[in-house]
């Protein structure tokens, strides 16, 4: 399963990097495959372990902010591993002209 999430403290002004860093610290310490971008952090693993990390990351931010926004998007596909990288690789192959859409998306 892949989960992309964003946890944002509300009412803390424009500079929230220190609070967001607390959430990312928990993700990185989890040992699960992950990537952090400017807008979301994506984690890969089993339901219980991924949701536990999201919960702990959210709690870390809410401990220092009275209100928190959590945005979460999940891709549940049993039996698939390393989707964090293979989904992007399929797009890269298509852009390079190496495969048809059906070939690349079957992975």
C-alpha cells in the first residue's frame, strides 16, 4: 500500500517547517520506504504499519499546534511491492517511448 499524506499545523503562521519536520522525522525513523516532496510524504508498507506512522506523525505536529490538517491519499494494491518506484518508472518508460500504455501500467 502507498499512502501520500500531508500534515499541516493550522494557526501557526506561514513558517511551519519546524513542525512539519517533526512529522518527517517520524516517517524517516519508521524504516519504511518513503519519499518527501514539497507537498506530501509518501510511505509504502502494510496497512497497520503505514497508518501507525501517519498517526504518530500527526500526533507529533498536534502536540505543538492546537489544530492540524491531515490530507491522505492511499493506493491499495495487494501483492505489489516497491510501488513507490515502479509507478514512476512506468511513466518514465512511456515518456522515453519504450512501451505502450498498457505495457507500462501493468506493473
